[in-house]
C-alpha cells in the first residue's frame, strides 16, 4: 500500500492551497537563487497530458524588456476597462499587477510544434494549455510554502508579447508571473476584498453523475 503523508505534512499541503493568493503588492528585494531554482523545478514536475511538457519558462532579467512588457499590460488594462462598460472606473482602481516591484518576472509560454503531440489531445487540443496551468499552480503553491508571493498577469495582447519575446511560430505566451517577497499575504483573495467578486458556493460547482436539470446551462458572468 502506498504510504500517506503524516499529519503535519498533510496539513502543510492544505495550508499552501488555502493560503495561496494572487499577489499584486511586492517588496523590492531579490529572490534567492536557490529558492528560484526550487520553484522552477516544482513547475517542471507538473503533470502534463501525454507527458508532453509544453511549458517554456523565460526569466526576464533585461530591465528594458520588463518595462516593455509592463507597458503592454498597461495598454491592455485600459482596453479591458473600456470593455467593462459601467464597471470601467471600478476596474481602473484595482491593482492588477506588480511587474515593476517583484523580485523576479517570469513569462510562462506554450512551446511551438505542439501539433505533433496527439496523445490526449486528439479531441481536446486545449489540454496543452491545461498542462501549463498545472505547472503554474505547482510553482504558486511552492512559492507560498517558501513565503513568497506570486501573481498571474493575463492582461496582454498575445501577439505583442510574442513579438517582444522573439517567440517562434506556434509558441504562445500564457502568463506573466510576478514572483517575490511580500509584506503580508492577503487574508482573502484580493478581488473578494475589493468586492469585485465572491467565491462561488461549492454546491454550485459539484454534482453527481448527470448535469442537474435545474442547473442553468450558462452562468451570469460575475465580472460584468
């Protein structure tokens, strides 16, 4: 029989899950190289469909490139605000990234040549993206265990970031990850604290066997 973690080890895993936060406020302090190596290793040990390992991780050390990526995010932030209509002003008051303050900036991307991988993707090609998300989550939980904050930035034009990063045809940026020291972790998700949205009741997300007949096929978007 496979052995389970002891009580303290198991509690630590669940603590990392429940205390993980999408951080936007950082302290300008370098991340220890050994810690960064462990976090990248955690990402690289994520599960992937067909063991394709589609993630590619770029560490941004060029200050000019960091500034250019930040500018790209700011442009998309304004476009997103305009698309939100009556919630535009509310959105513009939110802090959505910490790219200029975090100790490390990473860009997580999908590799090129993914069409060669059919195992697990023949009918669901998006499973390469799901695999990259697993790598990001691994890093996120490991960062929390190390006492570091991480934030996932997705406000950017994909083609603009592809060009800035000199990516080959077929490669695609998925996330800009802010990683670094923080004064404190938010007690609850920041968008919940800012009353932007609330966590859904778990009973609305879980059911047995068949989709309930009284459950609507679509939900009203919670950010509109």
